[in-house]
């Protein structure tokens, strides 16, 4: 699920995936990335803590929380607050006239991981589009030769409107970009990526996982990438002591001082039955 969300006046890409009851959240303004993984139980704990009078089945509550982030009007903004190692999105929507709150904590991905999460897929996307363009140009040239052969054989078009001029490769590569489209992309690259290129980005990400995985068929060419900083979700990795960078309006990076993780304590919550949705 890909969406463009507006976080304090800045468009960001929000991707939410679910596998085996575990939800992965990915947020990026294309300057940096925030991520987190939550189980269904952890999501329900957040909902019950912020909405003690809300009662519904677990599935309904989880879907409402996901929708409060992903299914928003284009003009709606999500507030956030900074934390030592990331941000917390503060989402508030109305359900039946009652406020429904959901806070999502996201961890800042270290800058060197940005290469694998964002830069490499974008480069692979460019290469993929280039290959597709070369193949398409080859097909067009062959079609021109086929049409010319028909013409020399005496064939004629049934409608003049179908007549086209021969493809000129040099003319094709002359820059004729739509100036309005360029302005739109520059103004909101995250919005353009989410709306127009999400399938290609997903495909590039899958290819990277496929060809950097040590396991699999021996017939496949494996690509080795230098080990980056520890995965935020692998608790066996030792975090670095400090990562320092400069915050912005929507922080491109935060000053982070990480400490070893402590085991989470899960509080059982039994909300009173007051509001049913």
C-alpha cells in the first residue's frame, strides 16, 4: 500500500505492508527514511491507550488505525513530534463524531542505509527504463521497415489518418520535456514517485533483494554489496554510539544517541464498553 501523506507541509511517501500479522511502516521524504515494525497486538495496545472508550473487534480497530494514516484527503496534514532516535506521527480522525487517535513511532534509518533503501532502487529504475526505451526503439525501427516493405509491394492505407512519418531516433532524444510536469515533480518528488512510479520502485526493490540474497539457485548471478550499518530491527546488532546530523522543518536527519534496546513490557488493557463502532 503506497500513499502520499502530508507531514507538516511536506509531501512524503508512506508504504504499509503486512505479513503474518506483522505490519511494516516506511516513511520517506526522499531525503531520509523512517521505519518501524509492529505486531497487531502492539497496534491494539496503542489504540486502547489513546482511545479508552473505543470498542470494536481487533481487526476493525487495526484497519481504522491504518486508514487514519493512509486514507486521508490530499489537504490533510499529519502532525509529528521529534524523539531522540526518530519521530512519532500523531494521527487524529473522526469516527461517528468521535476523535480516533493513533500515534506511530518511526525510527530514523541511518544515512548509510539510505543507499540500499532508496538510492540503489532509484538507480536500478533508471537502468530499467533505459533498457525498455532501447527495446522499444528497436521495435519501432523494425515496424518502419515492415511498413515500407508493404508500401513497395503496392499496399495502401485504408484511412489517411493512420499515416505516420518514419521514426527519427535523433529527434526522439532532443529534450522536449513538459515544463509544467517538471515543475510538479520538483515541487513534490515524493508525490510523483508514489503516484506514477511505485510499481517500478517495488520491482527494483525486489530485484535488489533477489540478487543480494546469499541463498537461492546457483545459476543466478549474485551481487555482493558492502555491509551497511545494522538493521534497525535486528536486536542482535550493536548500535553505534552517536549519529549526528542537522534537523530541518521536516527533519532530514536527527541528532541520535542510541542505547541498547530494552525488552518491551506489554500492558493489558481492558477498555470500558462505551462506544461501539
